[in-house]
C-alpha cells in the first residue's frame, strides 16, 4: 500500500515552517525566513524538492504580527451596537482602540436578557450609517447587539440587509463565555485582521494549487477546529501552534513545554486551558492552552539599567530588520551575543546569513555602550560572557518559577543553543531532535480531524 503524506505548515510573524509526515513521522522539514523569502515561493520550492512525498492533506496554523492587528495598518472597520452601548468596549476594559471614533454607530433596537424583543429592529435606520460608511470608504462592519447570543434575530436581519448593500459583515462567533465584551472584542479583532489573514491564507492556498485539493486543506485553531478560506474570522489561529506543541509534546508525559523559537520564548502548559487572551485590547475570548511569554526573548534589546550596568531593555527589536549579526539590524539584541556560536549559525533559516560586517558592528555597539557604563571590565569577551551567563540564569529561573508541572520539556530551534541553562535541573529534558511547530500542527490537525468524523 502506498504511503499517505500529510503536510504541516506553521506561519509565524517572521518565519514559516513546513513538515511532511508519513505515518506521523517527519520525512522532510524546512524553515523559511520570510523577510528574505516569499511565503508562497518557499512553500512551493519545499514541495518541489520533496515531490516524491506529495501530500494529500494539509494542516496550517497562522500567527499574525501584533503590529498588523492595529486597525491603523489593517484598514477601517465600523461598529454598530445597540443604542447606548457605542463605547461599551472601552468602558469595560482599558486597552487600545480597535477602530476609529468616527466609525462607532448605534441603532435603536433592544433584546432583553431572556431573548424577548423589546424594541424591534427597523432596517431602514441602517441607511444613514451605510451612507456615512461609504463616504469614509469603509466596507467592513461589526455588529454588536446586546443579548444577540440569546436571540440572534436582529443580528441576522441586520447582517442580511448590510450584505445586500455590498458590505462585509462580522458577527460574534458562538461562545460559552458569559462576558459579552470578550466576544465583541474577538469579533472586532477578527474584522481588523481579516484582510491580512486572507492574504496569508491565499499565499498558502496558491502554493498548494494542483497538489492538495481545497477540501483537504485545513486551517487550524487553538480549539482544534477548522476554518476554510472563505471565512475571515478566526483570531483563534493565533494560538494554534502553541496549543499543538503543548498537547503533542507535553501532554503524553504531563510536562510543560518551554518552546525556544526564533520569534519568542514561551512556556506552554500541557493541561491548563485559558478561555481568554489578555491582549493589548483587553480580554478577548480565545480558548487556548495557557501560555506565558518569558521576559527573556530572542530579540530583546541590550541596554544599560538605572545603575548604568549592562542589562536587557523592555523592547524587542524583532526580526525586521533582525539581529545585527545578520547584517541589517541597527540595535544590539540578545541573540547577537551568540553571533559567533557555531550551533546558532548552523540552524535552518539562519545558515549562511551571518554577516562579518554585522558581527563587527555589534561588537562596536557593545564597546560604545561600555564607555558610558559603570563597568570596570571593558574587555569585550568578558562582557559578552557575562551577558550570556545573565541570559541563561534568567531563562532557567523564569522557567522554574512559572511552570505548572513538575516536569518540563525544552524544545524549539534555539533549544540546543540555550541547553546549558537547564543541565542542572533533573526534571527538565532538552528535546534531542527539534520538534517544530509545523510538525505539531500536522499531528494536532490529524487528531482533530479524526475526532470530528
């Protein structure tokens, strides 16, 4: 019997990973640095190079850069609420706005908590709102009617009317959460990211054209559910990869997972679920395995603290343009401390990208910072080793204090680089072979699909 191959794809903020599985075992893997490689082309190249393992099913997790979740960058979205509740989201919780004040509207309708219609909805009252939206070139609208979860009649009526006028309408997804505000904020964020999410999805879909049928392409959420290409709402995909890692790697042995990825260092519980995401916009209803981002992160900036000693800043420099050792970064960050480490430079997606000029610029930056510091030892080698030691100590301490299980598994592309931080912990295992987000996504998707049949 011929083998059946499954494709796992994990698209992050700056990196994408691809894994081909046969009988739940990886037969080919690749990681792409999206700043230097196009997502569609790199996936096509991976599939072409492994044409002997052509997949029949694909599972994809998508994580969007937080900066793209900002409505200023993702496009205008109007909000229509029950009259009197126009500013309720901002009043309920502090957080960044998800739309412009000029695009907050209300309509005279009311459904009581028991589902009784107190004030019927008149669709013609939506016409002035539609006219204002057209003047502002806004084509996306969120409907947030009070108690719509109990009786969705008004939401469905308004949605049909607005769609007939050519608008893209977003309504809160069904949820067990009793808090209207978390459902409304999830809906608002879904609308905000819809265009960016569609672009990411379409890149993957185009790369898979002629290889995997659309019916066998599944975009995975953190709840183990799927959404298709024509559905724009799913912020739940933001945590799909981390949930997959926790369930596939940690659950079998009841251990937390410390994933040391290029983009973030995150501690994932294998058994505790969070129902909401503490986002920059407040609490949003997104069920996912409990995750905690460490204060130590791969692109954390290097600066002087209040005592004028070398320390880390609170700002992550990110991968665009990236750490200085890659040649384009302008500010020193944590990973630059390992710029001459052979293990780092051999990692997939970073191999052959190290720049001698960039490394020297990083060293020059350290020297410049040292001159304004209170450090007595100005030796560059000693400073680098001290910062490396500080990194490992903080990493080990945070992981120990934050984990919820006695056991912990350390995995991810940077696990081998930072493995020494955990060598004295008898309850921690550093994963011998890299277990990628894409592999976890594929295994998570296979299980979810089987359970849905």
